[in-house]
């Protein structure tokens, strides 16, 4: 992989123009592994958000009336442009977000598919004819809503930012995207470049960036500005809750995809080699910084010793280091705070009696080794909070019923996995897991653009993906 190293000065994208922040402020976007500056980026605030919303509102009437073929053409071109820029994008994912080559390629594979599916959206049926007792010719018709504000995280920066804008735009809305301060370019400004080249009209997509810790004024503008009709948010439960409260006051509908504490059940009939490999993948892909990452593996007693021994061995083999080296499995965490949180959660669990079976060490450059822990007490933060890092807890259960009870003993409900060779049993157990997503004979990390994606309980509400997005990002009118 060729790794570009130049520092770029990037501007934000409002009304089809590349502009500075209103007050000219900037911040340095850093490589989490080397600490080097990747880009100098505008540090915006509420005034910039308002400007972007107004540009989006001005562009809405024409975009909403744009024929389906023209909307489709933009998405097909955007997919091609992204594929043409693949090497650069994978390199940028590594530099800006510490993303390894494998996860970079996963994201690069997903997003063109997402855009090509979005290209079909403008041709989907938008209504029904409904029998009326009054003898009227009555219709239910879906209309775009107007301006959609999109707030995206840094972790799967390419996928989650692309998902935040694809369905809303394809359905005829206009969008203001606010990427995370930790991925302003590959999770935000990149889309300005690609969609401008693809021929998206000015103002239909706007991207505004801000310095670390400065999202508040932009979020406040999204929740209060009258032109914003929907907000979609992917991020932590704490931030999502605050945003939903503010949006609720202003009667704005929100799609929230929040954190998870995703259980993976391994039943005693599992193919153990498959189970070990799937578990390591589900727990440690992208150093465990995926909302769907397995946080706890619940293994049935008859296979627990053998499974745990093999999983610990596998965990020790995962190379931690520079994400730009193609054989690195565990790259850096996104920043020093993230590393400090992971370390303190493991230390606290150990003080309370947990045992580290593999890893448990800082590997330098913000990197933490893949870690397997056992005997984590229920009151440890590692057991109650989502810990966004390469740490997996293993727990022995007495039966499938016990596994379900332990799987549901969390405030979250995003994804889950059940590994068994008995598909019928797996499907029956899947019905009893409290989560928005469950995989049978697989681990919890997986996504396809057309699937209804989202959680229950503290993992949020609403769904991205496929038909579900049609409900979220249109208004149903009775005519
Ligand atoms: P994480 O800890 O994973 O970064 P956050 O929930 O803090 O999760 O971040 C997810 C997204 O939410 C990012 O784009 C971040 O900038 C944004 N964000 C953080 N605080 C606010 C806020 N007060 N209003 C709106 N967005 C916010």
C-alpha cells in the first residue's frame, strides 16, 4: 500500500464551495499512531452550521424535484469515483483513524455497494392507493422531508458517514454532515470531493468540521434550527441521549445508533476452531472499536476450558502495531483518552478479581494488545460499560438458557452472535436475545447496506439501511 504523507490544508464544503470557518479557526487532524499532522482542518461553530443548513434548505426544492434518473446517476458515479480512489482512501483511513488494511478494505468494499443500492432508491415505489369509504381516490405518498442533519463517528469512518447521507440524499432530501473531529477528512470532506465530482448540485450535501470537543454548538444548531427536519446520529449512548433530549424539545425526529455490549454465545456443539476464529474476529477487528464488537463471550461449560485455551493462544498471536503495515491486526486506538480508558477498565477489573489470560499490555503509540480476561465481576466497569478497545471477557455458562440470561443482562441491545452447528436451536435462541441484530452461527460484527441496522434498549432507536431508511427519511402524506 502506498502511503501518502503530505499534510493537506482542507476546507469545509458549504453550498458547493470550499470555505474556511466563519472565524477562520483551524485545528490539526492527527495520525493516532505517529502523532503526525495529517491535515489542517476548519474549526467551525454554530454560525457555520447555520450557514450550511441554509445552503441545504435553499437546495432542497430543486433536488426534491430532480428526476430519479439524475439522482441515480450521481450515486453510480460516486461509487465509481470512490473505487478509483481506493488506495488513497485506505491509506487515509489508516493515517486518520488508525484503521488496519483489512478493515480499510472491508469499508472500501461496503460503501460502493451502499451507493449502488442508493442509486436504485429513487425508483422505489413511493406510495399506495388506499380504499376510502367516502368514495375518494385516496393515496399515501412518501415525500422527502427537507434538510437532514447527519452526525457521524470516527470508528468505521467511511461506512458510517456514507450511510448517514446516502439514503437521505437518494430519497430527495438535502444533507448537512458533521463528521467526527477524529475523522474530518475520510469521514466527511472526502464526500464533498466525491459528490461534487459526481455532479451533485450545489448545496445538496454540505460538510462542516470542528475541533475536538467542540461539537456542542453545531449539535445545538442542528436541534434548534427550524429548517432541520431529521437528525441521524451514530455515536455513544451518552451523546445520543443528550441529542435526543434536545431534539425532542424541538419535535425533531432522530435516528440513533448508539453503543453496544454485544454478547457472543458459544454452545457446546460448536465447531471449536471456527468458534475461536470467529470470536477473535468479532472481538478484535479494528481493535474492538466497532459498535458491534463482541465484548463478552459466553461459553458452555463442556467446551469452556478447551475454547478458552485456544482463544487465549490465538489472542497472543495478533500483531499489534503500525496500521500501515499490511499484516498488522491491532492498530492504535483513536486517541490517548481512549487508551487511558481501556487501561483503567482492565486495571479496575483486575483489582476486583479478574484474570488476564492474554494481552493486557500497552504496546506503545496508543496501541493496546488484544486482551482476553476471565472472572470479570458484574460490578466492574468492564462488565457494565461499553469499552471501545481490544478487550474481551470470557464467561462460562451452564446451559443455553443461562447464556441467554447472561446475554440479556446489559443495558444495551445492539448486536449478538450464537455459535452452534444446530441452526434450528440457534434460531430459537436468537428470538430470546434482546438486541436489534443477532447472527446465528456467527459473531456479532457484520453489515450489509440493505439490512435494517440498529439497536434496542440503550443502543438506540430507528434503523439505517434498506426499506427502513425509507420510513426514517421521508414523510408519509395522505392525499
Ligand atoms: P465517541 O466517544 O465514540 O467519539 P461521541 O458520541 O462523542 O462518541 O461522538 C460521536 C459523534 O457525536 C461525533 O461526531 C462527535 O463529534 C459528536 N458529538 C459529540 N458531542 C456532541 C454534541 N454535544 N452534539 C452533537 N454531536 C456531538
